[in-house]
C-alpha cells in the first residue's frame, strides 16, 4: 500500500519540529493531525510559517488583512495570529499522533512511503517515535521521493495545485495526484 504524505514543520538548521501531518493512502483513506506540542510561539515568530502554514491550522482569534506588496499587488497577511484551537479534534499531542500514524500506516501490508522533496518529511515522520531505531516494525526506513521519479521520467508537466498549498493534507492529496499522473505517463 502506498502512502502519500506531507508534513509542515519548523526547522532552524539543527532541529525539525512537527506542526502538522497529512497522509493519503493509495486506496483513498486519509489522516490529518496538528501537533498540540508544537512550539507555537516560535512558529508565530517565523514570518514565512506565519503567513503560509499557520493560517491553515485550526485557530482561535486569527485575523488577516490585505497588504500592499508593490507592483499594484496585494497579499493576504496575518494581522492577528491568534492561538491554536485546542477544542479541534484535529489538534492532538505528539504521542497520540505517533500512535495513530503507526496504526494508519500499518493497517495494510507492505507500506510504501512517498513525499515530495521528502528528506525533511521523512525525519519529521520518523521522529514521531523518537530515535531512528525506534521506527515501528514494518515501516520502511526510507521515503520515496516524487522529485526522483519526476526527474527519472524526464520532468514531464505535472498537475498544478489549485488550493491549500502548505496545508499538509492538501499537499498530500496533490502529491498523490502528481504520482498518479506520472504513473499514467510512464
Ligand atoms: Mg506541505
């Protein structure tokens, strides 16, 4: 069973902190969770994450406004970041996400992991269970990368993601669509 997944994370060149994870199975099953143990204060202070990842999370008190970015263009910018909405069932402690992801990925035999530019995603996923040696039995120790497949096939045109970019579940759905497009083209 192939699993297409994406993670959003905070990284500082030394550590990777999970924000959210989205997984879409080859048979259409989906999983999405937001890490209630994320360092929310650091994430809100990261300009790129604040404007691109944070707004997709379940939030309380979030406000955005249009900001002039030059050339007659405006962009949606965060005006009040708000806080993570812990009343959402999607927001869970890391250890719960670790258990649920393990069960989700091992529900069918021979799981195969796929991500796009997946090196950091693999680490963010594997670290749910701690050190590399604690990866649950049955899970592959590597993630296959859409980029490699795409390059190997001569970089054909791919479907364009129309919405939800940097929402982990939307990105995982788009990854699956790209994989299926390449599988059809091969
Ligand atoms: Mg993403």
